[in-house]
C-alpha cells in the first residue's frame, strides 16, 4: 500500500509556471524577470518524447540528459569511459561475460532505490520496442536477446540479476565495446514501477488542462512541469547521489522559430540557447559566447538494395553522380559530406574515398543500354524534407531521370522504410554517441536491425567481427571502421548528403558550460553569476 501511494504521488506532478495561451517573445529585460536560482534555455527543436527509448531529436536528448543516467558515461575532456551508476565491474577472460555491481543508495525521482531489476527492465524495453535501433542492434549480442525481441521468450536469459545490486550479462560472442553500449543514452535506467503504472503514455507531454505523466530517472534534475510544445521545467533533485546541481531550476522553452528565440535571447530573458546549424550568425545581432557541438547527424538517401531497380550498383552510382551536395546541404543549413559519415565520428580522420559530382554530364547512361527507370522518392511530410526532396528531384531530372515524390506522415514513412516498401527514400540519423560503429553496424552488417534494404558484403561483416572480438586497441578499431566506410561508400548502399552542427549560445554571466561527447550539455555544471 505504501508503495502504491508513493507511485501515485509521483503522478500528481506539481504544475507551476507560465500559463500563456499563445507564444510571444518576452519584452522585458532579464533584470526584471530573472530568477536567480534558475536557468532558462531556449530551443526550436521538437520535444515529443522524454522516454529514453523513444528519443530521436537533439532537443529531446539535451533535456533527457538532465533526467536520466546510464551505468557508464564519458568524461567531457578525455572522452574516457567512466562508471556512473555502476560501482565495480569484471569481464571474464574470454570476454563473454560481464559482472556489474551497482552503487547502493541511489534514488529515483519517485523515491524508490535503484536496483538491478530496474536495469534489466530498462534494457529489455529497448529490445521489446526495437528502439533506439542502433542500441537494440548492439544488445542483440546478449544471450537470449533475439528470442526475447522476437516474442519467443518472456525475458532475456543473458541478463541475470544475481542480487539486488548485481547484474551478470552473458554474451553470445566476445564484444570488446560492450561497455560503450551501456553508455548509450537509450540505455538509461528508468523506474520500472512508474513505467509499469503509466504504461504506453510514459514519456509523453501534458497540456494546459491535464497534468503531465511522471518521469522517473536518477539524474540531477526531476520533472516539475511539461506543457507540450511550450516548456519543460525541471528542478534540482534533492536526493541526487552525485554533486548537487549548481542551479535549482531548469526551464527549457520551446520556440516556434529562431526570430522569437533571438528576441528573447537579445532581451536577456534567456540564459542559453540551443541553435541548429550556424543560423545564430543570421539572427543574433549582439555577440554572445558560444560552444560548437560536434556535427554527428546525417542526412542521406537510402535504398532497398534487394528491390529492383535499386539492386543495380550502376543505377545507385549514377544517382550519386547527379547530386550537388553543396546545394542540398544549404537547405538544411548544413555542411556537405564527401565521405559516408561526419568526421567527428571518425576522430577527424579523412575518408578513403569521396563522392563525385559530374554537372552537365547530360542524360544518364546505364551499362548495356539499360533503360533509365522512373524513380519514387519517399520522404517525411513537412520541412525540411519536402524542400530537400524537391531539390533532389530537380537535380536528378537534369540527368534524365523521372522522379515522383511521395510525402508521408512520420509513422507511415517509418513503416514504409522498415517494411522495404520504400525503395528510395530520404532519411536522417542523429548520433547519440561519438562511436561510428553504432550507425555502421546497425545499418550495414548483414543482420543489422536497421539494414532494411538488405545490404550484404562479407568483407564488411568480417570487419565488424574483427572490431568486436579481436581489435586490440583504438587504432585497429578505427582502421577497420574506415575500411567499412570505404566499402559501403563504394557500394553506394546509401548516399550521404550532409551533416549539421548545433551551437550553444550563452550570456556572459553564465559559466561552466561543459559539453560531453557527442554534444550533450552537463546541465548540473551550468550556473549564473549573481545579478549585481
């Protein structure tokens, strides 16, 4: 009964804060509106979910970083993997088994103590939902994961709770990078009791009339209020196990456009602003301190290589040669890519091969005088997808292709791509980690969960196996990744278009803006000097 009352009390979230009916910039100067214990963060990114397994957008990742934690994390300066919720760990000599001991006394925002059962529950959710797909793909190396994900087992046999604070992880093969897997934001631990009570609505926003559902992580900040499309308000968690946050309150304010965000930043109503790409140069008249977050996202054209006519390498290569990536990247205010991936995911190493653009080549000619087929390019509805797709159509038709555009709602688009129905599609991927293998393995290994187009290359599979089981150091790992990138690029399995950067702008009296790879702000470190 006490536990039920405790969990129910979590659902009765205190709803304080702004109740405006429509969004308008704040005209008053910050000196008149400042809350000395709070930090206001402006962003134009969508925040549709704060469930770790459903987060897809950069803004969602930034907010969730304050609420949830993983067993391991990255140091901001070195990028070295360090324990967070974990206290001790052992790896068996053959690399098939990991024994992880949790720190005791860590509390969820609900007041419950973290246990190994919560960890197992959280990771099984990843496999059950298949999201995030790159993390779910990495978890398939756990014994029994495939059977559980396919519905043939009730739990993952390779996740064994040996006592309330200890978890044994048994793998089907050695995996040298498995601790990296546990640092993925999607592997964050949630309070299983709260998630079971809330059910499918966990992580969804509230509105002005309805209280928000509960979110319960172990992070430095707990949820106070979430009005969908308007604002997420967090407060410092007074039972946090780590160093107390420097600010008592975080307010993430969503703006419909950069002009409104700019007005509030210039009026000093906002302390920080998360800005997509480099648009801050256009909208911010006065200088501000900025931190450039590494570009780790990817806009690309994908193929179902098991479906005609896209099984033909010559056709995929011809499409690539018709694309002016500089023009396309301008649409999403990004940078064109000559290699498959943003170089931040390859430790700055250049790609071994590059895309070739041949303007003015005239009508495309395929080997053996094959007829040039008509193409259907499937994309998400809305912007920037419609504009990017329209420019791709224009460029391909200059080469003699006939292109039909098919815009679908996000859910229908995802279904069409994953079912293989969409043979040619425009997509996007946001990295949650600084490691390229999460994207490469899930999309291009033969059994990869995101390999919806059926791409196969035995050499690529061999290189992945080498990374997981034999690579002795980071140098060998990186050389193998560069080889995989080259092979996939030469096969034109996807056509990378470009990558964007995000900037954090902050007022002069905001200090300690510390950024973790691949660009997540440590909100607990941020603080503001007292107003004089």
